[in-house]
């Protein structure tokens, strides 16, 4: 198998990340991921806008109250998919087609098992968990109705992220975008139909999300069969090779656990937020939806970084890894500066647009959250890219440790600071924790023996 770029057509746009200008290649590869992130977030934000404007603040708070659980469920599935794609990208970088097909086969097996476990665990524990989180009684059943539908659709969300991750592993970030744009249009139509026309309430938003992502999966699989047969395993590739399966399992579980620990920390933080009242929950929900949009340039570049580092690790190009990480760090600073300007000008207006609320508490708290967080985007960008880089080079423990730091930090804030400083403590919780996590990850990166061979003992 060769790593030279495949011939470019509208449906085949692989980017060569192992040769040529580094930042230009990263940027070209990242841009479709950025737009994909935008449309993926639209799945949730369109739910929020329609629910807030059609059903009101109480229904909006219902979705917000289970937001952290949503991240926990979906995040674990996405983390597993990303971990599996990292192993595939290494095989592609090494030029080993047979290993790549074996990796895809193993990923399918592990993914099906993991999705089933997540769905069953969620079905058994979601309602008690919402009660444990002190979800207000007036929104409890609506919150459960939404999140149980998301839980039942975890395998659909996992399947899309695995398919998209495998395409990106071979340098194609364009086609996952095409599929997602098409299904996002469907999501908007279904949202309006289920909520505004059929009167299904917040549950309709969950159904629309799952159906729309199912369409993405179908389109992605069809494309692989027609135009990316490099990713199609044969029967022989499903033979269990213990060493490969252990690498797939350990890499995927490491990333899945990392995502779950981060999300578990968000669940803990949500407990502190839920005690501040329905209007505060609504304002925080709107702000978090907007935050998810504004940090997309960072998360998209971190995702591109994962493929870039994985391929160059497989191809044994440590110098390209070093130079690429330097460029990504500078990029993060530029994004942070742009975010500061954007929030200074339009934070409150954006919160009002997303929430549909005119309540001062909703607007003021949401805007303050966005303005205070913006300067820390530079730290967040370094954190995300460094963590993905370490995972892409096979480091499983230290990135996981950074998630433990975040989890423990949120517990401290909920127990000590939120009861005293209320929503101001919620706002500062994550930026403070990001700083500690970034220090730990940068130390680990600087001592990585692949990137800095002189550090080898």
C-alpha cells in the first residue's frame, strides 16, 4: 500500500499528511472536520432553539439537566471510535494494507460489543441517575424521555464516528462532511415536524437526532463499499490476533474512559448547577451550546492532530510531529484572541438567540460564562492537541490521568466553591482545571521518546 495521495475527484479528496507543507496540510485536512463539527453541533443546538422557542424555558432546562449525561453516554462511544481510528491511521502511515483491514475488522467487533454495553447500562441507570443529580421534579420526566432515546441510539452515533474516523485515518475528511451536511438538513426538518407539528415534546428532539445520524451512517457505509475499499475487510481479517485486539481494546478503552471521566466530571458539576434553579440551568445550557460552537476551531484541529500524529508515528517521522505540534500551539493562541473579541461584542445577544429567553438571569449568566471563558481558549487548544498527540503515539495512561485531574477538580468546586460563590464558581471551574491539566500533558509530551529521541534512556 502506498501513502501517496489518491487521485482527487469530488468524492475522493485524501490529504497527504506525511509529506509537504505541514500547516497547510493540517489546515486543509482540518477545515472539513471544522464544518463537520458545526453541523454535528447543530444536531443539539437546533434541538435547543426549537425546544426553547416552541416549548419554553422549562423544556429547555429539561434538555440541559441531562446534558452532562448525554456527554457521558455519547462521549464514551465516540472515544472508543476515535481510539480505534488511531490504530487504523498508524497502520495506514506504515503502509500495511493487511494490518489496516485487520484493524477495521477488529474495530467493528469491539464497537458492537461496547455499544451494547453502554446501551444496557444506560437503560438500567438513567432515571436513578437523574434523581441522584437532584434534577428538579418539574423537568425530571422530560429529561428522562429525551436521554433514554439518545441512549438507545448510541450504536448509531458510534457507527457514524467509527466510519468517519476510518475515512479520516486514510486522509479523507471531506466525505464525512458531505454525509453530515445532508443528514443535518434532515435533522432540522424532523425537529420541526416532531416538536412543532406532532407535539412530541423534548422526546421528539431525541428521535430526530438519532434518525438523522442513522442516515449519516448509511451514506458513509455506502461510500466505503463504492470508493474506499481499502477499508473493507474480508472474512480472513476477522480472525482474532491477540496482539492487535489488545492494542485496539486498550487504545479504545483508554480514550473511552478518558471521555467518560471528563463527562462524569460534568455530571458532578451539573449536580452543583441543578441546585441553583431552573433559570440558571437554562442560561448555562444556552451558554454551553454556544461554547460548543466557539471552541470548534480548537476541537477540530485537535481531531486533525490525532490523524496527523498517528500517520507520522506509523511512518516514523518524529520531526514532522514536532513541527506540526508547534504550529498547532500557535494556532490555538490566534483562536483565543478571536474568541475574546467575539464574546466582548456579542455574548448576550447570542445567548438570547439560542435560548429564546428574555429573562435577565438567563441572559446575564450565559453571557458572563462566555466572556470569562474566552481568554482560556489558548490553554484549551494546547490541552486538546497535546492529549490527542500523546494518545496517537500510544501513550494511554498520562492522557487518562489528565481526565482524572479534571474529575477531581470538579468535585472540589462542587463541594467547596459553588455553595459559596454560586454561578461564578461554575464559570471558573473548567478554566482553572484546564491550566493544571495542560501543565501535566506538556511535561509528558516533552519527555516522549518518539518526539524527542534524546530523552531516551
